[in-house]
């Protein structure tokens, strides 16, 4: 038997004193092996820790019983989605493989096609694509999209009510008395970011408050892109009294930029975010935000994917509600507008 590396089917056969063909029959529950012999083979398999490779399994049965969740990179939003999908996979008979494009997807349309071509057919039976840049993927594998760039598509789609959430965030700041409200937008290629921008503008218009173009910036959903833009927004002479950041990471970056400029949150500046990732409750002060049920989005995507693979009824689009989470980063303006 080998003493290094992966345990092979030949190792199992040698230890059990049977042929490789016999071990294969036991593994695949085929007829032709005496029960006493099968028992010995199973004991050896357990003792050696043998597990057939996904590739070998797929070549035999054309199935791996593995589902993929494909993301551009692992960050707070995708990590929460993964938690939800992981909880929902229990009891389905499937395993879950998380795969990242390693950040190469940023601004690189079509990353999901390349990722699916690597994984489908040999490693996964179906996939959840998180914020895919394209939704016309044809890789011979069942796919569900979460928060796609172009909105609902021919693929089953899971998202949250981004428009209503952005309206609620803006109305909250307006109700506190803010009128000079800055907006730190998200990635311009994402449909969810466009809807959050639209919701901000709708709420401002409904309140009869003009949007000051000088108070609108694109933060890009990343700390490294949001923080310098937030600093620029807050350093000007006509700075806003409040900022609605289109995701929590940008909102946290805004709080950090305010601190660098000796502005107190919320005494000098109110900040509200969007997502309710775990980090939002750990800021100083804790961040008021719009919660989208990220883990439930991941769980729903997993359930829809399993339904699609098992011939069940699959919804074309699942939209989950958002909700305001009040913490301590917002207050009435120091000087009423």
C-alpha cells in the first residue's frame, strides 16, 4: 500500500485481498459480491479513509452531487451568501463547493463563463452565480443567479428589494431633518447599485428636495475606492450633513474618512449603509443600515437550484424584502436645514 499521497482504489483492494473490480462493485452498490466480502471492503475503506475523486465519480455516473457557488471574490456580502447556502444544503444529498475568481472578475465581463467551463461536467452538477456580469451562460450546467448585473434574466434569479430599501434609507434621513444628503453609489455595472441610486433620487424628489450633483459620488462598493471619494466629499466647503452609502463597506469607509477629518458621527455627520453585513454592528458608532436578508438569499438560491436539478417547479424570480436597522450612526443635523 502507498504510504504517501492519496489512498487509491488499488490500495483498498490490496488491503482487503480482493480485485479492484470487486472494490468498485462495493463502492457503487452493484451485485455480484458476497456480503461478507463487501463488509471487509467497507471496513478497509473506512480504515484507510478512501474517497473516490469527484472527477472519477462524474465519469462513472455523470453526476458529482456537488453544487458550486461562484463569486468574483470573497468579501462580506458573498461570505454571508455562502453561509446561507451552506445551511440550506444540509439534508439535500448535495455537497457545496465555493469557488472564487480571485478578484480577476472585477471589470472583467464573462468571468462566470470561464469559471463554469472549468467546473461543470466534472466537478459540479449545478451552480449559483453571485453578481454575474452576464446571464446568457450556456455551459451545459443548471445555474441560478443572485443579484445579476442586468437584473432578472432567463435564469432563475434571487435578489432583494433594492429600490424600496434605498427609498427607506433616504426617507429616514429626511425625517431626521437632513436636506444636504450625500450619496455614495455602488458599482455602476450592477443593477442593484442602479436601483439604490434610483431609490435615493425618488425619495428626494418625493420630499421636494433637489439632489445636489456635487454631493453624489461613486464609491464602487470597495473600501479602497470608497474611502478617498468619501474624504473628498466631506472635505469640501459645502459638505453634506448626512451620507447614504450604497453598501455597508462604503458606509464604514465614510465613517473612517469622517474621523480623519475630525468630524463626529453622528453629531457632525449622519451615515447610513445598505446590506447589514456583520461588520456594520461593530463600527464606532454602530452603523444604521438597510438590511437585505443576505443569508436567506443564499439559502433561497440553493433551494431553487436543487429544485431545478430534481425536476421541481422553479420560480423565475425571487425578490426578498429589505428593512431598516436603526443603530447609532444617524441623528438630526446639528443645524436644521
